[in-house]
């Protein structure tokens, strides 16, 4: 791998969906419709992205399969 791009820093969504934790994507969630301060709340992916930056590499995380 020669590079990694995070598509969206803050809340983004597909057209026709409301902004919420179930439908938006981005490293930080912003409750655009309910938070007048527009506070950025980190998503779980923030830690993973920090690891990529610190290591200058993305490490494959092997997940347990249901048959093992």
C-alpha cells in the first residue's frame, strides 16, 4: 500500500438519510440538527486512523471466524 485516504473528517451521509450515528460516516460525528455548538464527537475509527498515521502503515486486523 502506498497511501490511505480518509473520505470524510466530519459527519457525512448518503442523500436521503438523516444525520445520526447509524447513517453518517466520518471520523467525527457532528449533530448538525440538534447541537448549536456543533461539537465533534470522535467515532471508533479515530483510534484506528491514529494508529495508521503513527505506524506509517495499515496493519491487517484478523477477525475471528464463526467456524473457529
